[in-house]
């Protein structure tokens, strides 16, 4: 775990108080964490972000009133700067893909340890996406080997590399610095990738990367 330059305010959303208390207990004294807020359903979560300076949400899926999927979609519409980490017992690949499409920045399972929760927070607050390793395997199996291989062969290794950097939120200049090429070359690659995959914009490209296990 890297050293942190700032602390982040968390909102924990779960309809079980025991989960909220447990996460609060293990995270409150971590150097990365400032204040911790809580909500028992998606409706309360949406209200909370309007009243509190939330940086990152730990979001359950199955909750009364407004579920985690709908709450994620609404929060991302209202506050796209807020990072959302889905923390759920559901590990089905179709559920993961649905939440990523709704705007979730990360997806981890509830039986994970504190280190992975902190790792996910670190990743999303640095504009990267994060999916637990076991979920990545589920995604791979769900999408199918043939589809995965096809998505890889449709793109060159350099294009796959650029897609991953784009999905992690890097700008053309940042990608150029990492790959030791010019920003204009990155922009050309970006346009070629969108044309090759018949996608309209970067958001669609990120969804494609999630669905095809390119993250």
C-alpha cells in the first residue's frame, strides 16, 4: 500500500447496521480515512451526498427503497466526481457488469479483508478501476473464451494497452508519458480504437473494456 497525500471522506451504504459498524470499526483509524458517514439504503445515500463532503461510497446492492444499482446510477449523474465501490455478496459476472455500466468504479465481495478494501479505495481515488481477482475470473468465464480472444485480436497489443490506460482515467498526455510516445499519437490510437470497435465516445469504450475483461 502506497503512502497517501490526503484523507478521504467515506459513505458506507448498507441495510445491515452490523456491516456498517464493522466497516467503520476497521477503517476509522486508517491514515487514508477522514470522516465516515452511513446510510441504510440508496435513498438515504443520495440525500447524504447532498449534505456531506463525500469522496467515496462503499455501496451494497440489495437494499430497500432504492437499491445499490439505482443509487449508483443517480449518484454518478448528480456527482460524477464521487467514486463508488460496490461491496456485495453477489459475485455473478452479470451483476458486476451491470454495476460497472451504471458507473461503479470498483467491485469487491463482502468476505474480503481490510487490505483489499483499502486497495480499492486507493485505486479509485487515483482514477483507476478495481475488481476483485475472483470477480475478474468470473467475468472471464461469463464472457467466454472466444469472445475474450476475439476482443483481444480485434485490437493490437498497443491498442489494448491504451484502452486500459483510458479506462483508468489517464489523459492523452499521461498515457503518452507512460508509453514514451507523443500525445498526438495517443489521440490517433484513441480515434482508431473507437472506429474499429464502432463506439461513439470514451464512456462507451470503458464499458466495452469492462464487458470484455480488458480492465
